[in-house]
């Protein structure tokens, strides 16, 4: 006989399962965009540890929901700190500390301030060299345009030249490709 204390947990589990079933039927694809404080390239151990904990937890939630490989988590590269090259190397190194589930669900999006599309592709190709699979790269067209406006001395490579590399990062993983078209808030 079940303990009466288990009843709320059983009901919660049933409610959760029904919610997930409904979401998948209606929305078709559930993804996440964890906050800007998730920074794998940080030189600060506490930040990296918290990032790993957060991303692993998000991936575990998708696993518990029985989500397929299209349920991904989008993060940005984060800050450059001492140098972009060192930040990229830390990113690749710390990626290996994530759970296998988080590694499979993580995708990387360009930003307007630090990591452009070319940088994200570089991170993906370095992960391929080290871990034998690509990290899918998400192109955000607004971030791409803003990067060029903010970095006049370091203009981005024409996006048309990078798209084949971006597509390559998605194909081997069997994940449906994702593209972002964001917009800036008023007054920013």
C-alpha cells in the first residue's frame, strides 16, 4: 500500500505528464534559452560551476519530459575577459564538464558584443576536434547586424560565406536547424 504522503507527488507527476503531452501536441518543439549568466568561457570557477549545474539541470528536465533531440538549449558565448582566444579555449574545455545530455542539447548563438557567427563556428569546430561532434550554431540576424555596427574595425565575414559551415554543425547531429530573428527593445 502506498504511503499517503506519496499522493501529492503522484498527482504532481500525472499533472506534469499531461502538461508535457499537451505542450508537445500543440507547440511541437520545446526549447530553452538559459539566461546570460550561463557562461562556459568565464575565467571564474564559481561562474563555470553554476553554469554547468544550471545547464545540466535544464537538460535533465528535458530528459524527464521525454523530449527528443530537437529540444535544445541556446546559449551565447559570453564575455571575452582577458582575450577572445583564451575565452574560446575555456569554452571548449568547460564544455567537456557538462553532462552528456547537456552536451547533446546545447546550441550556441552569436551575439552582438563578443562572439560573432565566425567565432561560434570556430568554437563548434574545436569541439568537433576534441569531442568528435559539432556544437550546432544558431545564427541571429539582428545580432549579426548589431555586431557589425558595434565593431566597425572588425566587420563580420559575409554571412553567406558562413552559412555552409553553420549548416554543417547541424547535419551530423540530426537536430532540426534553428535560426533566430531577435529585435532590440525600444530605447536601447
